[in-house]
C-alpha cells in the first residue's frame, strides 16, 4: 500500500497546475506568473491585449508579479478588425 501511495504522489508532484485560458486548459508549473503563461502563448510582447484573472483585470505592469493558482480562469482579449 505504501508503494502505491508513493507512486501516485510522485506522479502528481510533476504535473504542475492547470489554468483555464479563454475556456481552454493550459498546464503550467507550480508558482508560475501570468507573464510566464503569456510567454508560453507567445503573447507576452503583444500590444493591445487585456488580461483578466478570475474576472479581475491585471495591468501589464502587474503581469510579472501576478502568481497563478490551480484552476484560475484567465481571459485574454485581443482587438480584431472588421467592418
């Protein structure tokens, strides 16, 4: 029994955490910041995007300090052109 518990615990240790980004699950390492997620999505350098975590806007200046948590809901809004 102890061996089975260790194997399950060890697997969970390496999985990190999941956050929901525009209704799509993304896996991150524990303790990653919002800026890390945006870099993973190739959006960290994009201008003109707005980001909210759990329905609260996070300013660009706060992206590097905002630590994400398991099951956070991240909304990324990008402008589109149309007519």
